[in-house]
């Protein structure tokens, strides 16, 4: 059996308010020593994730913008998975059209839903920094998106339901995250997880690959439901999302990185007690 961990960032591995991951550092070091891949799976951009991976010393693949694309370190697998394109230091598999497509639709949506939202491309770097609590440099990286667009939602939940239907008719998916509403293609973290785990399984078929997913928000539900083992991390800002398959879902007591460690430790103990998975 070989474990692969796929984790959300904001509100999960990173504290919702401070973005700190300090509480998880010792466990991350132990996982790295045990050669357990820790795949960062987030609404964040390539630039943001690349910076964080450098800080963490993370060498695993990662998933950006709510499952829009999977980035593999160059030559990570002995054979390049079908459909990947090589871009610099990465081999990339994309699930949806580029950001420019959705920005065009958002201009139409401003007429259909006046004053219902603001979005990153229309905001200044300073405004993004204010909304996220990021530094100006970090906010600049957050605006540098490749596939989708975060919105600051300003209207009611009822209007958001209409907005979601409007975009669905045009081939888009609307997801509510911990801070923002995200508009992107028909991609999600669950599809990206399935694709990546299948790559691991094909590369090393002699191993039984077991996926452990951790998240705290509605945009993590697809990922949590697709994983063999799931952890819902409690949030100080919203109720835990509902995830089907309660037999393999653990809901933490702790928040953020403390809850992350709690959830990882829970499933490590469960898997150690039942190493065959029977």
C-alpha cells in the first residue's frame, strides 16, 4: 500500500486568517521522509503554489485553480502521461479553457446581474490584498490566473443560484470557496485527483495507491468524495461542507493546520491498523 495525500490550502494546510502552516511542519517532514507525496490542490495560481512549494521544500505534483490543471515536475513519471504538454519545468495536464474565455462571459454577466459581484481582473492589486490579507506581492501572484476567476460575491444566495444556472448554460462551473466564488470550466478537484492517482497507479502498478484528501470548503467536496479516505477540516468562518460516504470521512475538532495534522494522524492510524485495506 502506498499513500498519496491531496490537500486543500486555505483553511486547511494554511490557517484561514494568518496563512501559517507552522503547526503542520513536523508532520510534513515525516511524510517527506517516508516518501509520501503531498499534493497541493487549491484555488491558488501557479505562481502562488510555486512559491509555497519552495517554502515547504515540496517536490510533488500540484493542482491549481480548483482542478483546472495538474502540474507535474518535469519527468516526474518515467513516461509522460497522455495529453500532457511540456511548459518549462513542468508537464501540464489541463481540464478547461483559459481564463480569457470566462472573463468574456463575466462581462456579459455584469449586464444580467448588475452590482452582484466584483472580480480579481477588475480589482487593483491593493484591493485584492485588502480582501485576502495578502501582501501586495502575494496579491499580484493571486491575480495572475490561468484558467478561472475569483469573485467577491455582493448579492444574495438566491441571486447566486441564478448566476450559477446562467453560467452552467454557458459551460462554466461556479464554486463557492472559503472566501470567494470561483468561475471556471467544467473541472473540479475530484477529476484532477482521479487523473493524478491513475497516473501513480499506472506508473507503479505493483503498489496499491490509497488517496487521502483534506479540505474545508464546498469547493473541496468533489475531491473529498473521490478519495479513498477524506478529512473535513473545521473552519472558524463557516460550517463544514456535507460529504457523502460517511464511512471514510473524518471531521476534525481542530481548525486549519492543527486540524490538518489531526486528520492525517487519524487516517495514518486507521491504515496502520488495517494495512491490507480489507
